[in-house]
C-alpha cells in the first residue's frame, strides 16, 4: 500500500503527525520523577475522556485484549459466573477468553448485526435470585459488524433487576469516538487500547477500575502477575511501573488526550457522527445495506457493508490494496466474505473520507457490483456541505 494514502481499517487508525512525534522520544529514566510527570497527566487525561472522577486508570503494555484479561483476572475467581451477549467477533472473543479462564459464561446469542438486548439481560438477572452472576460483560461497539449497543440501557437493566453484578464494558472502538460515560452509566471496568480512538500506535491496554472493581481485587483468585492491578497501583504511587513502562506511548497518550480535549469531546463525537453519516449515505446511494440491522445500532466508528451474493468481501479488500493502495477491513467470523468494512474512526477529515469512498466505488465496480461511479461520493459530499462549519451552504 502507499503510505501517503489514509487507511480505512477500523483500527489501528491514522496517526496525526503531532502524535507520531510525541511517541518518538529519547530514553528517560523510567524510575525517576521525570517519568511521573508524564504518567500522571496521561492518566488524568484518560479519566476526562472516560468521563470519570471515581475510577482509577491503569496503562498496561499490551492491547485491548490484554485489557479484557486485566478486567477478569483482577476481579473474578475460577467458576464465577458472568453474563454476556455474542453479537460479533469481539464479543465472541471476550466470551472465549472467560471460558478459557475457567469462568462460567452464560451468553445470549443474537444475530450478527444487532445490539445487546438489555431487556433479556434484565430477565436473566431478575431470575438470578441467588446473585450467582458476578459480572455483566458488554461490548459497546462491535467492530466486526459496525454495531453500537446502548450501555446506559444495560445499566438500567441491571438496576431494574435489583442485581449487584458489576458492569464491564469493552469500549475499545467507541472510547474517544462517540459518547462514553463511565461514572454516569455505572461502568465498573472500562477497557480500551491506544490504537483506535486515541489515534496512537498499538501497544497500550487502557483500563478504568471503579471503586467496586478495586474492592474486588482483594477477593479475586484468578491467577495474574503481569496484569496485576495491585502491583501497578503500588508502582504508580512511586512514579514507576512494576516493570519497564512503554514511555513513548505514555507520552503519546498525554498528547492524544490533550488533542481530543482541545478539540472538545462533543466536537470529536460530532465529527465522527458526520463522517459516519457520510459513509452511510454513500452506502445507500450504492444500493447496498449495512450489516447493522437498524439505525439505533449504527456505529459512528465503523460501517460493515453487506455485499451482493457472489461477491467476496475478501476480494474487495485485496483489490483495494493491490490496485489502489488503500486498506479497508475484511469481514470476520460469521460474516467473513459477506461484508467489507470501512473504518471511520480516529484522525479523519471529510476530504480523507471522500477519498476512501471514491476508492471503494472503483473497487466495487471492478469486482462487478453495479454501482454508479461518483454516486456515493456525491451523497457524502451533499451531507458534508450541509453539516460542516458555518456558514451553511445552499442545497445543490
Ligand atoms: C480492536 C478491538 C479489540 C481488541 O483488539 P486488540 O487487537 O487486542 O487491541 C477489542 N474489542 C473491540 C471492540 C475492538 O474493536
């Protein structure tokens, strides 16, 4: 691929030049106060992005997957029961991880393309009179299908059932892209990584632990060493880590939080929504459909686009790369081959999205999908003209 072209995989995302520079730094003594002056502001920035004052934030050298493992191993014991919903590859993999750790996972299967059915969680929790379920797992943005779930509704379901289960949320592809409210939604553990909404290279698992999740550290018996939050907390109190910290990424994280907070979270979310809506209008103009079955599920970070029968999504993605040097996402798991994905999260502008849509049109035409060249681009242009900064343009 040509590295001057933006990428449209749903993470890792394009990296702003300022963040590339922030990550690229000379070695410092990571056991000195110099490091503390980088670490603590990065953590404070993440807390603002998570919209929490109550939680403690920890940064592990890892990825989102390591964040899942941090969440479960620090709070649960072998045989503990958790409740989840399987609606795509990422929720599937978190369930699989729980099973491999010897947890007892009850999960609801919903068709890929739908969100978490909070009402069914409420029924199950209401029926769990002995409070065997310790944790409810929720994937906020299912990156495989481009589906957003309503986390506030999951919290209401837990409360309506009068159930004490904790709520752990995978926000890897939503945090920093669209609204996430850790304290307001009563999220006990929030999990993300550096390479999606934070626009950094991969390499950090970013986790927020509520006071209840911190209390669970004392009773949890699942084995943990590298991901032990107690060791990390002890390290932070002394401006250090239990091992060598990824200093450049932590410097980058502080710069990333500053960038998001300077743009303003509401503006960041509005930008993601506007770009996502441009992509959705293009998909409609092509006569194609999203994998997400209803507007309430539409994700502002990624769109998974269903292809007509006989068209292979993997061919769409490889053709884009080979012919035009542009990366889109393939379908994963149950929707492999049936969809291709356009990531529209992180550092993106209208102009970049238009370039991606025009490339997608060429590729779709190349592989035999009957799209009118320019139709999707025009639909997105119309949307962007009418929704970008003042003054508003006249309708074409
Ligand atoms: C990317 C992603 C992950 C984790 O991915 P890593 O490759 O481990 O960083 C988890 N959940 C969701 C929803 C994701 O999009």
